[in-house]
């Protein structure tokens, strides 16, 4: 997780939300045309009846002119909106997209666009998204070969944001974290829901400047049945399929089947130490293989139990250079017990995850997962060292 999910998901939600007004204009114009045609029919009917009666004055021509003029203006507005939503779709999306992105401190551009706004289908080619605002803790520069999404018109008119299909192909770029802050939740509730998300070919490089650490992520394929903005990290972490590499280690995530969970094979120890210092900062050299199996405890509340097996290969433990003397003394028995057997060894951990603790969380630190993993790991090491 590189921190991209929250700002990019919010950007997509804000962009789809802006499409409400074209559809509102469409509905208003069609309603106005129907009403005006009805009024013209009534005027003609009244005029016809008066013409059969010699003593009755004809219907005022001013009213007829006003109705016809209003009808013509409404039809012109409807045609203009249709042209902006189809023929001039690219220009319309550039105008709307750049302003939405600017409000998030993001620069957005694309080579070409296709689709039909009134049918809820948009496709962008050669998309470029970047953020270099100094005030933002996360900077990114991403290029996407093709992005296509479809959204529900009826839900949009009800002010609900539902993307029924999202296809992303060919993602590359860099992500730089310059501070310990995060892109926190917006003031408004997170309402965007994406169904059927498919990602093909992603190659990203991540750098944490404060920790002087780098990480590479290659995704050959990823898919999610449902991603909700308010449970963004939970859905991405526990309810998606993915295959690729993380810093050279083979990565596979499964949401369903006989063994739902996550496999990460031979992740270098330096990666764990750099990005997860709390539970792993005492580890040196070697690699770790992680096998996680997920058990659903309660479908309604989303409570899960994670059974995780860590296999350490050629790994040693040593005190970090800046560790306090008291903690060094307390940890020495664990370090000695661990290093007595430098060959491969495994340990099994069990964690319970509550979906509600992940609600509106923009970082893994806010979910409490890393803290719980650290406590469980240290307890397991102590028990192992006492035997």
C-alpha cells in the first residue's frame, strides 16, 4: 500500500459527482419540453374552440410566441448539452477534469477521450496524473495507457456515486512520500462504490524519503468485485485478487476459493526493516516467506481471523544501532534464542480483524493492523525463546 488509494479514489469520486449537472440539465430540459408541448396543445385546442364561435376573440398570439420561443430555447440547450457530452466529450472532460484535479492539488491530462457521457461510459487514453504540491505529504507521477469506466446514471441522479465497471491498463510511475502525514478523510462522507475493478500491468516505484527506503511493485493482474470508499483499504487488502511481485518477492492474493489469503515468497529482510520497523527492526539479513489464510468469522460485521505463517530463511536478529540500553538488555534472551538456530524456522500468528476499525482509514497505521502484528510477533518470539 503506497498511499495512492485515498487521493486517487477521491479524485475519481469528485469527477463522477460533477457529471450530475449534465444529467440534471437533461432531465430538466426533457421535462420542460414535455410541459411546453402540452401547453401548446392546450392553446391550440382552446383556439380551435374559439374559432368555431364568432363572438369569441382568438387566443392571444403573444402566448403562442412565448411558448414556441421557450420550446426552441429548450431544444437548443438540449442539443448543446448533447454536443458537449458526445462530439466535444474530450474538451468537456478536460475542462471538468483539470478543475476537479486542481482542487485536490493534482495535475491531470490525457491524449484522447471516447465514450458517451449520457450513457455513462468514459474512456481516457494516455492519462497522466501527477502531484508535486510541497504541502502534500505524498507526491506521485503516474501514467496510464488506458482507463475506462462506466457509472450508473440513475444512482447519480439520486446523488449516489456508483461506478459499475472500472478498467485500468498499463500503469507506470513513481510515488514519493515526503512526510509522515497522510491524505485524511474529506469533510463529506465517502460514498463512492466501484464494482468490478480490473487492473492489468502496473509497474510502480515507491520511495519513503524520511526512512531512506525504496520499494518496487509489479502487478500483472488485479481484480476486485467491490471497492467502497469508506472501507477502501479493507476491500483492497481482503477482498481482491492479485498476482505480481513486491521488491522481487512473488505476490499472490486470493479473495475466494479453497485457500483465501495472501502469499509472499522470499521478501528481503531489508524491506521489512525499512517499511515495518515496529515489529521487524531487530531482524538482519535473509528473507521471509509469508502465508496468510483468511477465515470469515461474521459476514455481517466483516470480522476476519488471519492465520499467518512466517518462514525465516537465513535470518539473524541484532539490536538496532539506536536502541535504548534497557530494551537491549530485555531483548537479549530473545535474540540469543533466535540466533541459536540460524537455519530456516517458522512461526504461526493469529490475528482478528474487525472491519469497522478500518472505516475511513487512509493508512495501515490508522487501522491498528501493524501494531497488532507487532505485539503478536513479539509475544511469539518471547514464548519461543522461553522454551
